[in-house]
């Protein structure tokens, strides 16, 4: 939940919880009761916060788990019945566009663009962004040159290959599997030598890698969002993660029990992207779909256009 500011927005409240909605989906083709119960409980908290804050404009989306599940519509109906929230199951193009909108301010303006990757639970979106552009006084706009959505995420990949005990051979098998999904993408896009591009990663995996590299005793978004990682930094952290036991991953303050069995699958996806789109630098984004939705809602309301025309500060519109 946020209010527009002169050139961006200010978050006034937020809530996040890992619910693993797609748990078991690969094997059964359905959302399991336990996962739906966890998700509904989290959404009840969101609905309560929205009521408390008097939200007047909102967008509520569901992604790959609901797209793929035979009972995705049943889950959406259950959410509406319990919370009053109407879920919009977005397609992959919309998901990629929202991620790009949310992360556009982190594209280095001195570069020709960036390759953005958003690792989810059941899918991964890879987006080629051109130079960021402006059109009003709000955040920079995303310029999507091309995109692809891979039907693989941290939950589905870890369920196929295991996430608790991950040997080097298993890890490299995961990297090869995801790399195969990206075969020919760089060539079809016409991406040339990567010297003028950088990578831009948004996911729990990438922020975890950044937190470990920075040696954080506890996760700190202000230090992670926008941080730059060199190729050697990423390789060092991935190697450290490969050498950790499951218990050591649980104990790490930047991983914890909720991500301990998912982080290596996420690293495998990240490494596949780095293999296909080699770059010297990766910028870390602790932002994505939510921020993209906020920007689109505020832009549709003309929050920054009104500010530019009237020469006044944006009001208290909330999204």
C-alpha cells in the first residue's frame, strides 16, 4: 500500500509471507488443501490491512500456480468468499510487464539496457529491457524489447530434484535443464555482445545471494535493493551455498527455514540465465510485481501528470 510522491511513491504499509501455493502442483496438477489454506490465511491479513487503511484503488493478481492448476478457479472463488478479494489470474505477458515496470528505475541509464529475470515459485520471466525512458514526472518507464516465460520456478524445480540435500551433480543438472529452456533465446532476440548490458534480478534467490555477499546479520532491504554484484561475487556465494548443509542454510539469517530448501534451485535458475546472458554485473532488485502494479495504478490515475501540470505535490491517493 502506497501513496504517490513527487516522482515515485511512498509505501505506507506492507505484508509478505511465503505460502508455497504451488506445492505439489507438478505431481498432481492441482493446488493442495494445505497450500490453499496457507494462502487464504495470508490474504485475510492483507484484506484486513486494506480495510484499515481505507484503500480506494487496488489490483490483486495470481500467477503461475493458478494458471497451471486444474482447481485454480476454485481457489479464487474460495479467496473471494473468505476475504472479499477478487483475484485476477494474469497471463505470462502481463506478469513480465509488471515485473519490468516495477524494476525499471534500477536499469543503469549509462547502459544500453538490461536483461531482467524474475524467479517465481512456478515460472521464471526473462525480459530484455532497452534504455529506460520517461514520459511524465513519475518513475522511469520500462522499454520491453522482448521477453520469455519459462515454466519453471524454485518450488517446481526443487520438487523435481530435491532441495534439502543437493549434490554438485544435482545442482548442475538443474542448471542444464533450465539452460535448455533458454536455448536459442539470445540469438532469436538479437542480443549481441553483453558489454553494454547488465543483468537485473528480482526474487528471493537474488536478494538472498546479495545479503550473504554483504555479510548481513539480518536482512536489510535498504542495503540490498539496488546493490551491484560482480560475476565473481555471485560465483563465490553460490559455491558457499553448495557447501552448506541444510541445517546451515536454515541457520543463515538471509535464508532461514522458509527458503532453505528452495535457495539452491533458485541459484540454478540464476546460473542458467547467467550462462545464456553472460554479463559482468548484476543489479539486485528487492521489488517487482507489487511495485509494478502500484506504478501502473498511479499512472492510470494521472498522479504524476497532475503534479507536473499543476506544479503541486500529489495527494493522498492510495493503491
